C-alpha cells in the first residue's frame, strides 16, 4: 500500500525516506499539527522539548486512532522545534525515532523555528497518513 523510496544517488537520509508513494484510490488524512497539550489544554513539559515531543507523539497517536489509522501508516511529517540549536532538534528527533513513527521510514522535514502557536510550546508535528480500509493492514 505504501512504497517508501530512498533515492540511491542522493545523500542517504539517516532515518527517513526521500519520498512515500501511495496508489490512487487510497484514503489519505492530513492531520492538523499535534501539540504538547494535555486533556485540560495545558502545556506538558514546560521548557522541556523532549517531554513535549513525547506528548506530541501521544497526541498524534490519538489523532490517528480516531480516524482508523496509526503511526505505521504515516507517510510524511513536518517536525517543528523552537530552537536554532541542532542538538535540540536532534533530541526531539530521537523521540520521533523511539516512537516508531520513523520505522517506515516516512518522509519528514525537521525544522527549527522562532515560535509556535501556544505560549511555552516548543514542539509540533503535522502528518499525512494513509487510512487503511477496515480490517486491512491494521
């Protein structure tokens, strides 16, 4: 259902694919950015991008389950981190890897940004995922 492509004559990506191809007729979901808020709307892990990344992954997983999908069906993400330090981006990416999200591997862009939408927010992940037919590949 999902063909993940690493282009042989490009620099090999560490834990993501250059492209993900999905055949026509497959249901796709374009998810709003998953943010590090708990069920009360409070920031989880103030000042700690790793804790926030863990909450973002948990919330992303909930978004996916609500539409009948899961982390393994994600084909593309954009990972936003409020930082200009590569080490901070790497720390967040380690959380992404540990979650199983990058096991596809999926296509991803990791970005350092100046700010995000909620006060104190340090991490956000947007995703595109395949929604498998009921009972197929889940």
